[in-house]
């Protein structure tokens, strides 16, 4: 990665710092919640993910000004937790740390729930349609059977099995 700009009237060098190499406590010691949330991307050292997540959440919660601000930071933390593959542990930490967190109020939860409901309705319609078509085929097969049409022909015309038509 480029670490300097060397143009005609502009010379600048900079050092790239990997957040994953910085101790997470450096970020937690910051005054602003915007800086504290970066702790989730830093090095947890020997501490467990759960302990660090709870510390980060608690510090952000204490420094955020108001529920709206707190909610915004928690959403940002959730995204950063996904980058570190900590999303499940993050949700568990959220439930244990904050009294305000309600999974059902989470926008991503609601979006997933809406998608699930829509998918269920679509599958239900498809099953209902298939069931209705099957009933109609049985009705037709019964009528053909009464008329004395061979069962093999009825099976070809309706798509029902020979065994199913024989049981009618």
C-alpha cells in the first residue's frame, strides 16, 4: 500500500497502523463513543471476546448522549462485530448489557421477519394451488372412470398414478 504522496508541490509520508495490532484498551480510554467503538476491531490480547464486547458496549452506553445516539452506535458496533465474526457473541452481550435492547425492535430482525412471512405466504399459496390442482385431477379421474375410460388413459390425462385411480 502506498505510504507517501510525492507530487510537485506536495510531499507527505504517513504510517499505516493496523487496528488489529492495537490494544483495544487504547480505544476504550478515548472520550468519544465514535472512537470507543473501534475497540471491537482491535487486539483483545488474552481477554475473551465476551468480556471485551461487554466492556465496549458498557463504555459506549455510558458515553452516548441519549437513546438515539446509543442506538446508532450499537448498530455500528453490530456491523463491526460481523467483520470480526463476533455477531452471535455480540448479540448475547447486547442482551446481557442493555435493558433497552429488544431483538424484535431491531431493523434487521424486522426485515428478516418480513421476508420470512412473505416467503411463507408464497409457499402456502403454491401448496394450496398444487393441492387444488390435485383435487381437480381426482374429480376428473372419477368422472372418466364412471364413463369407463381405461385407467391407463386416465392416468396419462390427469397425471395421477394408476394405483391412485384404482382406489377411487
